[in-house]
């Protein structure tokens, strides 16, 4: 099973798709969403405008324009603690499942996820990482699809959290 964590700028990754932790408008915002829109160029905003937004837990795909990735999959994570604990987990899991389903539909072989919902949406980092890894592992087994999954983080705290969970779950 090809799951790993890297501490890098997601806008520089040369993968089939990067996953943007977007807001419901898909028109850019702060954090990784703003960085992806900035690096991809103004064409991304124009294409996203035509998508008419995205609901929490869902995902939509666009080309990546000026990024080295081929595609951007935009997903909207839950705002914590807006929903119940079980609903938050279900919505966060849906972000990963729907993004991976799009990757499979497009026959993609590599995907890099940013940390979904852990920035301004305040989802606890460790719980979000456990949900992400658990959901992706289950999806790979259930779908029997060969894809490289990268969790791309920008800080040491998230890197250590993901690395510890991945190492513990494979040992």
C-alpha cells in the first residue's frame, strides 16, 4: 500500500492530482486554498466559477493550469465543531472518498492531499490525520485500485502526526 507523508509545498508537487482544501465557493480563500489559486493562475478562478461551488464532503476536478500537477481536485471539509462528532468524521471521510473516486474515474496514479479542515475550519489535527489515513487505506482495499497517496503537509507538527500514524498502522 503506497501511503506516505511529505513536508513540502503542495503547489510544487508533480503528481497526477493535488487535493485542495477549498471553501464552498471554490473561488479561493486563505491558507492552502489561496496558495493553490495563486500558483495556478487566474484561469483557475474562472473555471471554478463555472462549477457553481461545492457542498461539504463533495469534490470537483479542474485542470491545474500553471501547476506541475495535471489536475486539482477541490473538496470542502467540515467546519469543526459545527456538526456532531460522528457527522464531522463522516463528512471528512467523504472528502477523501469522493476525491479518490474522481482520481479513479480519471485513471490517475498519484494524488497528494493537503490537510483538510485543520486550518481555519479548526478540525483537531490528530483526529483529522487518523480519519484521513484510515479512510484512504480502507478505500484502497475496497476499490482494489493502485494509486500513490501522498499526505502533503507544510509544518513539522502535522508531519510528525501523519508519520507516527502511518508507521503505527503498518507495523
